[in-house]
C-alpha cells in the first residue's frame, strides 16, 4: 500500500511540474540572452516566452522574483525596450506584461516594435521619452487603454506617474 501511495505522489508531482512547464512555454529571450544584450541586465529575473501552442502569436514578458539581485522600475523598462529591439523582426500579435506568470497588461506588436526601433542604447534623453510613452500604448486585459492619454502642460508628469504605477504592478 505504501508503494502505491509513493507512486501516486510521484506521478502527481510530475504532472504538476509538467503543467508548470507547459504553462510558461518556451523561451524566446532567456535570462542569459537578456544578460548578453547588456551587462547591466546580469541577475535580473526576466524572460520573454511564448506558449507551446500559440495560434494567436502571443508572447509574454515575464518579471519574476528577484533572486540573484534586486532590480527596479528602470531596470525592467530598459529590459523591456531591449527586448522590443530584439523582437523587431519576429512575427507576433501582442506581448503580455506579466508578474510571476500572471498577465497584467499587453502591448500590440506594432507599438512594441516601434518602441524597439526608437530605443537606442546609451541615449538617455531618448530613453526617458520612451519611458513616458510606454503607458500610452499599454492595454488592460479587457482591451481598453490601461492609462488615460494626457494632454496639456502637465501631461509628462501624469505620464511619468502612469509609468511608475505600471512598473510597480510588474514588480509587486
């Protein structure tokens, strides 16, 4: 009887592990590849994945637990823009922004690729402009804009607050 229980426990553990592997999919840009893009990405737990079965061409930008080193909003945004640059030639429909596997937002592929085209490593002013543009092209899971479009003199401040909110959600 004990042997049967042990076998059932082993089968159950294997099934749970398999579900986790299937759920997260395969790497498109792994943590190692992200580190190779920029040494500043060393130790950051972020990966771009796609489901094993992917008829809609969806990718996931997954921010995981801080394990090797802690990282902040600027690190996550830099990694996101670097991934956008790397995925410029790849065909996909949208990329989900995830926290530990949970989808929070998405960006349409055309907007994401445009961010990647505009991103230039080492161009601080250019990059800061993209940081505040990011919330303007981000959608909730129910297909509405995640943040309102701001106009007027204080729009940059409002966009920066939206960026801060978005990144805080990805890092929670």
